[in-house]
C-alpha cells in the first residue's frame, strides 16, 4: 500500500505565532486545502500517517490529554471532508531529552514502519522543516518540502547553504519543493498514476 507521512504543524495546520504551540483545539486552524489534499490522497489509495514533534508537552505547556483531544477533533474534521488518517505518531519530549523519536531522529518513522508493515524506502514524507526532510531521508523515504509553515525558512536554508538544489552540509535536501500540501499531493498522485517514481 502506498504510504505518505505528513508533518502536522505547518503542513496540515497553521503554525501558531511566535514559534508557539497549538495547546488546545481553539488554536488549531487548517491550512487552506489541506483537508482536500488528504481527501484526494485517501481516494487514491494512500495510507496517511502523521508524524509530529510536540515538545510543548515536555515543556509543561499543555498535557498529553490536550494533544489527544486536538488530534481526535482534527481527524473528525478530516473524515467529514472525505479523508482518512491511518495513524498519528508524536514525540512529547523536551528537545533536550535525548529521545530517539524527536525529528530529525527517525524513531517515529521506524516505529510506524514496524507497526504498519511499511516499506519505508517506498514511502513519501511531506514536511515544512529541515528536520522533517532529514528524518525522512534517514529511513530512505522520498521527501517533499512545502513552503507553508517553516517552509520558506527551510527553502532559504537549502539555497543559501549550497547552490540551489544541492544538499546542505549534512547531505540532506528535499527531492521536490511545492507551495503547499495540496500542490504536493496533486503532483504525487499524477506521478503515481503515470507510473513514474523518478523525482528528478
């Protein structure tokens, strides 16, 4: 089964101002067309798994119960729009905790791979940050950067570190860059329907 990993903040929903956290449902706001994108992935037979760093829990800014409520409501709205989420993996730890699940470490991806029997090298990851891209590439997934959320900052990182389209100093770069989740999804579906897996 075709699999797409999605980051959450900055890909599905808008980032809070000032690099904050979505602490409750009232602070959650879908990026335009993100639900439509997930619906189209669902209709085209993709398994969709969310992988998200949520260090606000480790920082004591909100509880795990708050996060579970946010995700329950998010999934309900996605289902209402015709989409589906097959799994949600989150890292609740403080950035200094040294865990194996916080992106760019690949722990959430490898766990999802085991639990859903995913061939990670055939999967795609869509994210807005350098840590998303690195996590995906650590497990051999194909990575797509979107310019929503932290995407503009990430894009400038890649073009300023090396000539445009080259890897950064850690050897990571996205295979493709898109305006948002919907445009990334349209490309992915078109490429798959054409039987093409060549991202160059």
